[in-house]
C-alpha cells in the first residue's frame, strides 16, 4: 500500500518538475529547437502546448524511475520495521 503512494507522489513530483522546466525553457520560443515535436497546425498557444509536452515526458521518466525508488522504499521499510511473530 505504501509503495503505491510512494510511486504516485514520486511520479507526480517529477511531472511537476518537468512542467517547471518547460515553463522556464519556453520563455522565449525558438521553433527550430522544437523541430522534432509534433505541433498541430491550428495551435492557439504554443507555450502551453510545449509545457504540457515537457510535463508528459517527465511523467514517463518519473514512472520509470519510481520503480527502483519503490524497491528502495520496500527494502528500507522492511529493514526498519519491527518483525512481529
């Protein structure tokens, strides 16, 4: 149960960090830097779209990294939790 909470909080934190990085990196937008990104032709707000992309990619990274974080949490939790018979 606690591991799932660790995974969710860790992934959400990394996603929000990605959003912050996206917000900082898109203060001035150079379209050449985003040549590989898909952007719809009728896009209204490019900066918000790019920030959502940063957050999306960071959430995937957070989800992948949350697996070893949860393992470490489980090992530490079992090590420091008293065993009952």
